[in-house]
C-alpha cells in the first residue's frame, strides 16, 4: 500500500511542473516566426547572393 501513495505524490509533482511551463501567445508567435518565416528569408538571401534572380 505505501507504494501506491508514493505514486500519487509523484504524479502531483509532475502536474505541478507542467503548470509552470505554459505556452503564451507571445512565445508561440515568436516560435512560428523563427521556424516559419526565418527559413524563407534565409533561402531568399541565399538565392539573391548566388544571382538566381538576375536576368541572363
């Protein structure tokens, strides 16, 4: 029986730890910008630097 009580205590600690790491809309927007728009900007810079958009 004591092992069951310790399992309940561990789950409550895990739940409390998850409450501390909440995703806010601001952090979600930053992550979407970095991983969504960031690579597109880097690809455009790379293509411009290699002359991809220059007329032959």
